[in-house]
C-alpha cells in the first residue's frame, strides 16, 4: 500500500509538471544508485500511525452475500512523510528551486485525492490521500539531514494523510444477528 500511494503521487506530479518529461522519480536519496540527476526525487523518510482514527469495530461483513460477520483486526491508518528534493550536478541551484516551486504549486492546487482520482486499476486500493506541506523547525530539518547522512539541499517535506491498510484476514466468524428479544415468563399473581 505504501508503494501504491508513493507511485500515485509520482504519477500525479509527472502528469502536472510536463517540463522536462517525467521529472519526478521515486528514490532513496541516501543511496547513490537511486539518484537520477536533474530529477525531482520523492523519498519516504518516516511513517507514523494515525491513532485517532483507530477503529474499534472488529467485526465486519467481508462479502455482503454471506450470512456471517468476520472478526478481523481493525485497519490501520498511516501518515507518510515524503521528502521532495531536486538532485543535480554542477550549478543547477536555480533549476532546483524552480522545480520545487512547481511541486509546491501543483500540490497547493490539488491536495485532496479520493474516489475518481484512483480510477486506474493500480490505485483502486487507495481510499483517500490528503497531501499537506509539513513545516519543520531549523533544528528538526538539520537533524533530519544529519540522520540521512546527506548535506542540506533545497527540499520540501510533505505529510500524506491517511493511507488505510486492511488485510481482511479473518480471525473467527460469528453468525448474523437476526433478532434481539427477551423471553418473558409469566407467574401467577400471589396475594
């Protein structure tokens, strides 16, 4: 599911930013072999669970035609932190700023994706993604770049909310509840 969300974002940005052709790639910027020069890189740098949306309902009907409910673990909702960088050789700093500006502009114009946005079969598993710019303090930014083992370069950090993951692995099943009632036993009235 994480790969599908990242590929969706890459494909959306490639559709919107047309110069140069396919300017956005997925890649781990800490690995030399993943870096493609003069491209915008999307790198997953952190994943966190959105605990507020934790579902407590463990029973659900997986197939509507069945006469039973399945007990499954609740789905988890994840926030993905995506680092957007422009990797370049030589004196291409201005192009890096321009391309990062393009990304910011595109994601300002459309940042909520749902339903009709996921029409391609590869994206059908996605329900909703909200992309928001995540602002770090200077210290947090410095610490992130130190942890990545890279030198500071122009970048944007986005938080993709909320990628839902559900395996639908049945733990047990329960019968369908047809009716709820109380048995009433009448006793004769005693004086």
